[in-house]
């Protein structure tokens, strides 16, 4: 059944499952990906990937073996040698695409830059030569802590050019988060900036970097981009301005051939312990699947103007602002700032100005736009848009329909893409010319991907049932491990259900086989599309001198999906106060970064625990949500719950 939006009754009264949106005949007729991909991949998934690895990657040495699978350790395309930056830049320039725009960059204050593939190649070579001058070689790690400016992808590609791995630390993270990651990666160089623009204000970065570098002995030097006009302290002998050390280099730097399994990058993500995991991605398999999915999921054509409005500090930016689009010689838009600056139509102005044809963003952004109303998008000509994407969290059917009607003009297909930092590329998504979509469902696994929904015993649940989302077959862009910790890799992902990768998400499969992602089943929250573990925030709270114990849960939130709710027990002699609540929130922002600042904070004399001493998060979640309590018979002291519940009405909101 397809739906005419004008005849639709109230959204809230409809069951999501009842509405379906088949692709239009015009769209299907021109779509790159067709339904045969599924059958081809099912017939022989290794041959499917091998064929594409030959076609899509320019090899210095062709690979010999498609897959070596020693569960849970995979090696793809062994024997092959390539260079990722060569695949993203040189080969396009060599075939005459040097003048094609790689990035239209828009600064928040309104300044713009246009970089062609030739410009990008020259700048990447200069940056790679500068890194080399600072001693960076194949196999080293380089940390990157930058705002959304063109030098950020340049820095990543410069590392790839030398066969060094980058680890990008999101610019919103604190000094402590930065130094932890630099130390775990043992990075040799840090590339950063004086700061960037956010919501009309300059936001400094270098002072965090300076603080972090006080405890990072592996760092030999830094390169600092002048984005805000300088005016910062530079440490003699350690800090180098980008416009000096990079600008004076040659724009020739031969790409270093690396093995397929050479580490391309590390990206830290939250898990169920306080220590972030360094997710390892390697070169050939990652590049292949990032570029393949980018092309087929977004139906990217040579003339498209593609905009992924994520931050490069997260995996979405790595795969779908940098590696996938550049490998496909796509023209991209990159925007530095906030969606509401100077007003809530900033994005729609950009779409109109650049004739953006493909937009990829997170449900939290869509919900924020929805809250502002349709007059903002209605002021602009959005008719260039032909495909819309969503990523990072389940998209509620209302937000899906709002996106469809107000941004996509009721015409552009929506691809709801499920994946993770660990998966490297999109694994569950519609193919826009093939799949009939249902608002709120990520639909089906991509060709070649084996997904199942299992019960607690690991048995597949029948259609119509819910359970745990697992992957049953290796895929080229899968994580190769957790940096320096193979045991944690095995126990985190491969031990819950033997022989299967457990993603940590719950899912339901409806009677038509459509997948509906239900969010995390572990103690990891999803705040505005970003994974944050409860225990990291608890550790940051307990790190404060007045706190004895803390428990953190996610509370549903209209805009960010979940919001952080912290229950805090103070040390003896400390008195609860509004001022202390503010101080504790700021402390978390200081230790981890503003994204982790609890929205709600409640002081409590005790926490509900089982007899064995485990905090009963389920009860805390119920309290945070204001729901009726479930069974409390396993509680050590049932009164605790009453005390907390009475107080929760007064939990302070940010
Ligand atoms: O819970 C799922 C949710 O985001 C988690 C992965 O987070 P991260 O590694 O930060 O990567 C986010 C961008 C790829 C998943 O375990 N998630 C991601 N995409 C979706 C989603 N949940 C529902 N629907 C999605 N499309």
C-alpha cells in the first residue's frame, strides 16, 4: 500500500507496520543497484566481494586469497597491496577528474572553500610530507583532534598515504578523553587546530590539546591549523603551524603501498566498561565496503551533490564523508557548524545553494527540525533532493514521515541505514530502487550480509518475534579487533552467542521479514545518535571528590532519543544542593566532553541493588521514566526504591 500524504489521518493513530512506500517506477528505472545483487551475493558471498574488490580497488599488487577466516579473526584480500589515498585521489586525477569538486566546504560564519580532486591531492601530499618530517612512518599512529574543516580529511588521507593509522578524536571530547586515546594508541603526532566555530562562537581546541599533551609521552610534535586567527600559545619545538610546516612541503609524495590488512585507522567507541575500545579498521576490505555501500545505498551518480551532515569525528564521517565518497569520486558538501546558526533553516539554505541531491543525517537532527516546524524547510527550494538517509538510532515513524514529506517532497526514497563503528559500513538498509520501505524499519540486510534475530539461547526467532541482532558471516569492513586487546574483542562480540557476532542491539522481525531495530540491550545509551556507556559517566561522577557512588541510565527524550539521567550518592558530610548538581554535571563534561553532561541529576541516599550487590538498572530506568515499578522481590532493601521514586519528581533538569 502506498500512501498519499494529504489523505493521511493523524500519524499517531496509525500503526507503522501498515504503511509501505514502494520505490517509484522512475527511480527504479535509473537506480544503480538492482535486486539481482541479493541472489548473486547469496550464491557465493566470497566471490561476490572478490569480484567487487577487483573492480573497485586499484591494486599495486592483486590479492591472492579473498578471505582467511579463523573465527573471530578475519583477513580479507591477503597478498594484495594498495594505497587508500591513491584510491581516493590520484586515480581520479589520472583519469581526468582533477577539476571535479571533492568538497564544497561551508564554514559556520559563512566563509566557503572549494577543493577539487587535484587541490585535495596536492594538499594531502604536502601534509604527508610534513608528517614524514615529524618522523611518521608506515605503521605509526597519528591522533587528529579538529573541527569540521577541510584540513581534517586532508590529515586523514595524509596518514593513509604514508601507511600510518589515524585516530580521530571528536572535537567535543575533553582533554582527558583525548590523552587517554593518544596513550592507548601510542600516537606519535597530534594534528589539531586553534579551534572552530559553533553556534556563532569560536570554540577553542588547542588548550584542551595542551592539557592532554602534558601526559602523552608518545607525542613528538603537533601540527596546528589556524582556523580562528591564531592568538594561542605555541610550544617551541613541539607545535608547528599547518600554514608553515605543511605549506612549505612539496606537493609530490608517492603513495606508500600497504598490505590489504594494514591498519587504516583506530576509532574509539564506548562499551560496557569504562575504558573506550580502540576499534581497528584495515585498508582493502574497509575501502571496498565503504565505497560499495555508498554507491548502492545512496544511488550515487557522477553528477550528484552528496551531503553527509555528520561529524568526521564519528564513524559515519569516516566512511561516508571521507573514504566511501572519495573512493567513488563524489562531490560532497561539508559544513562546519550547527544546524540552527544563524537560524533553523541553515541546512535548507545549503541544500538550495549547492543543489544537494543526497542528504544523510541522524534522526536526532530530524526531530530537532520537526520541533521547529515545516516553515523553515518550506522557505527553500529542496527539489534537488532525490535520496534521503538516516543513521545512528532508530528513526521513529513520525520523524520518518516528516522527513519524507517536508524534506523529500514526498518523492525521495528514505534509506534507514543500520550499522556501527565496529561494522565499518552499512549492513542493514533498503536499496532505494528496489526495496519497499516501511517508516521506522531499516528493512533488510545488505547483499552479502547474514543477519539473524536470535533468542537468549542463540536460536533464530520466527518471523513476528523479537530478540538479539547477530551477524553470522564475516564481512570485508568488519572490525579486525580492539587495539591491543584480542581477549576483549572475543569476549565483547563473539562470546554471547558462539560463532556469531553480537551487535548489542535488540531487533524485531515482522511477518514480512522486515527488521525493526529496538536499541541497545546492554548498558550503553544512545544520545543523539552517539553511543555513550553508562559506566563511563558513572566513573566520571565518582571521580569527583563529593561523590561516593553513581548510577546512570538513559531516559527517553523527544529530541536526542535518550537523555542521561544520573543518580548520585554523596560522600558522608556532603550536602546535596543545586550548586553541587551543576558542578557535578560540569565535572562530567570536563572529564569526558559536553556530550556526556547528564541532563538530569538526582541525589539519593542509596541505590536499589540485588542481594548480590548489582545495581538494578531496570528499576532505575523505570524511575527515570516515571513508570510503574516492576518486580522488586530481588531487592536487598525495597524501601530504597520508594525513597528514590519520591524524589524523582524533583530530579533537576539541565
Ligand atoms: O544501537 C545501534 C545504533 O547505533 C549503534 C552504533 O553506534 P555507533 O558505533 O556510534 O555508530 C553510529 C553510526 C553508524 C548501533 O549499535 N544505530 C545505528 N544506526 C541505526 C541504529 N539503530 C537503529 N537504526 C539505525 N539505522
